[in-house]
């Protein structure tokens, strides 16, 4: 049997700053996942017209993705805490890449729904693995920045997707577009299998860097058994899970509906969508990186991790209501600007919220809890997206945009109420 293990692993040498190379691999996995999931969204004007899909039918295809994506996060979270992120994320990437390519042979509502169902389950394995890997490879002061880099894969992938996918569609057709985007996953998978190991097993990791990574690993005796039911009895888990359920629909609203909203409600041509739809995601990139840097800077100044994370969660919650103004914007430039503010705030917010799991709990629970939180996020998004399809057909986009502006502040209040004892516990 031929081994893919590179010969370099048989030699003794160290790579300086290896943790940053690891997070780069996770960044590219995120970028690919968002290009794959956005292929359908960007092609929505073409597919809805060619396949005669209504707004509600299009929403239902997205809901099948979100349904399996939600389940996949909890399933893969538990699996990855048992078999590790190297194998767990490899399985997930293979599943979703096959499903992405399979959409090239879709013929209508039923086949697209089936392939999106499989795609969602595979992509559900990404975030639990990413959050767990960052927790394993970074100390507390750098963890949010590490997550920020991973999250920029989501925002950069969202920014690259419209021009890339529209170019592929106009040049080669929508079926070839699904094949091309799906093949990206297999390129990444080969690199991941060749180069990723856990910190304790990686022969390229210098002892000094390993000690730096493990300087403040969470070993705080949290009495939580690793079953889903027992985890849900913990107030910190409840706070994170409910905050994700309420807040994540904001991101999914724009992820799923932005191209169609610009096309049908704002009169953008397909070419104009390719030119302008990436702009809000550049601001989201900035929010992800600034959110990680900001809380890390506060920790460096002596703040406790949970206090720094809490402050970094509160600030963007004050910006998020800008989403309520999108519906009343008088120009296309104003629409793009307001959406940019919302996505900046969301990524600043979610980056620190995701990092709370590794601040509160030991590494061997991080993927399980992150998976549960991701499931809650997916369920919240699924309900909101399906509701959006119904509301648009009867009332237009305005009610949805107004409600979306209130979701992140509401999620932050819930998080604060359920985790209000955390700061005192961690500063004793």
C-alpha cells in the first residue's frame, strides 16, 4: 500500500510558527465551503428562471441544506472529539465535495434538494473541526485571532463567489460551474492529509512552540459529562447555543438571499451582482480579523478572556441594527453600505462568540459543544430562511430586514443573562 505521508515527516526539523500554517489550511477549508454553498445562491436568478422555481421553492432547497447542515454539526462534533479533526474533517470534505459536483446533473427541485441535503451534512463537519483545531493549536490570547483568520475564509469565500461563479457560468454554463467548484475540495483534502497532525503528534512542531500553545489549556474541572443532554444542562452551553440560534440567521439571510434581493428588489443585473455583491463580504473579512485582534489585545492588557470576549461581543451588537435601515435605503450605494456594516458587525460578533467555547471548556468537549451550537444556528437559520420565502411572496423584503436588525442584540442579551455568572467565576 502506498503511503501519502510525506518523507519530510521522517526527518527531524521544525517549522517556525507552525500554528499559523495550520490555521491557513483551516482558512482555505472555510473558503472552499463558502464557495461551494454559495454556488447555488449566486446562480439563483439563472436557475429559478431556467427551472421555473418560485421564491418559496428556492427557499425550500436552501432549507434542506440547512436541515442536514444542522444535524451534521452535532454528529461530526461528537465524532471529531473521538477520532480527531484530521480524520473527521477529511470525511466531511469528501462528502460535501462529491455532493457539490453532483449538482451538475440536477434536473429540478427534487434532485437539487437531495444534493443540497448531502452537501449540508458534509459541510456540517467543518466548523466543529475548525473550532477544535484552533483551541488545540492556539493559547487563549491568540485564539480569537486564529478564529478570525478561519472566519475570513467564510467572508473572503463569500466575496470571491459572486464574480468567480458568474464568470464560470457565463463562460462554461452552470453545470460546469458546480463541477469546478467541487473539485477544489479534493485539492485541499490531499494537502490536509499530507500535512496536518495534532500538536502533540506533529514532528515539525518545536517544543518551545508546543509549550507556548499549551500554556493555558483549559483544565478547570468543569463537571460536564460528554453527553448531549448533560451538556445542555450547563448554563454556559445554553447561552452559547441560544445566542447562535438567534444570531446566525442574520448571516444566512444575506448569504442565501443577497443576489436574489439585489436582482429582484433593487434591479441589479447579473453582471452588476458580480461587480458589487462581494463588497459587503470584504467588510465582513475586516470584522472577523478586527474582532479577533480586539479581544486578544484586551487579554494582552490584563483582561480575563471571558471579560474581553464579552466586551467584544457587545460592541458589534450595537452596530447590527443598521440592517433595519436597508429596506428604506434610497440608492444602491446606500444598500451596499448598510449591508456592509451589518456583515462587519456579525463577523466581529460571531468570531468572539465561537471562541467562548474553548475559553469555558476543555479541548475534548470543544467540538461537541461547537457542533451543538452549530446545530442551533442551522435550525434558527432554517426557520428564518423558510419564513423569508413566505414573507417575500406576500409582503416583500421589508419585514424580514427589520426583524433581522434586532436578532444580534437579542442574542447578545440572552447570552449575557445565561452567562452572567461567568465573569465572576473566572476572575476569582
